[in-house]
C-alpha cells in the first residue's frame, strides 16, 4: 500500500508540473494574441482569470486525489495572523532583495520591466500579483507539488528541493538560466518560511509572494 501511495504521488507530481507548464504556454499565447486587443477593463479581468490556466490540472489532481486545501499547507485558524505574516514577509523581502539593490546601483537586475504613473495601476498590480501570480504559483508549488514530493520521501528537505527546482524550471520558460537559479533560491526561501515560521501557511506565502512581486514594480517606477 505504501509503495502504491508513493507511486500515485509521483504520477500526480509529474502530471501537475506538466499541466502547469502547458497552462503557462496557454497563458503566454493568450497574452500575446488576444489580451492586448481587449478593452482595458476586460484586459484587467482576463489577465487574472487566464493565469489560473496554470492551476487547472493541479486542481483536477487535488480533487481526483481527494486532497483538501488543509493538506496543502492552508490553515483555517487565525486568518488575520496568517495575512499579517504574509504582508510582513513580502515587505521585508522587497526591502532586502529589491530596494537595497536599487540604492546600491544594481536596480537594473531587479527590474520588472513595468512602469506605472497612476495610483489605480499600482493597486491593480497588487491585486494581480496576489490573486493570480501569488495564488496560482503558491498553490501549485508550495502546495500540491511540495505535498506530493513529501509523500514520495517523508522528508521536508526533499519536498523543499523538488518544489524549488521545479519552480525554477517553470520560470526558465520566461527568462534565462540566471533567472531560473534566482527563482530556485526564492522557492527555497518560501519553503523555509513555511517550515520555520509559526502560522506561516500557504495563504501567508500567497500574500508574501504577491506583495513582493508587486513592490518590484513600485520601486522600479519610483527609482528608475
């Protein structure tokens, strides 16, 4: 029975990452050929909704496996504390990994490529980064993939390594080898938060991820 469970977890993990990558290709194609032809309001909503294409196969796997969100690091208690931890981590990461490089002359290395002028644009960036990028990527990588990897070998370090490496591979499709390495390290950092900080749930990581990503654009717009 134990071997069968491990085999099922491995199959689920492989299908999940393949499905996430396929979803990423779908998102990329939609953004390239459809998104910019839509009216602004439809474009804003569509950008968030279509990013969830990445999570469709993993969500199906969750239901087929009869898993619960609780199995993926979500918690029902003390939601406010979980949210506060996420905001605090996101801001701290941004100050250390984004603002300081800007201040010491390495701002180009942490440039999101986006430039905003209006308050509503920054607000939308936070909404998009939390509800789309943060929610999808944390559910897939620190949620499902981390859990399935741990079911294969009952070690947190193994789950952290597998989820972080796959997180990096996922991002190399949109960048280069340097970006992949940085993303692997970022994934490992998120895993460390989850393991070492009390009440740091997957929800906390979603908020931290989204706030960190959104603040990249804030610093770039203000300082470059």
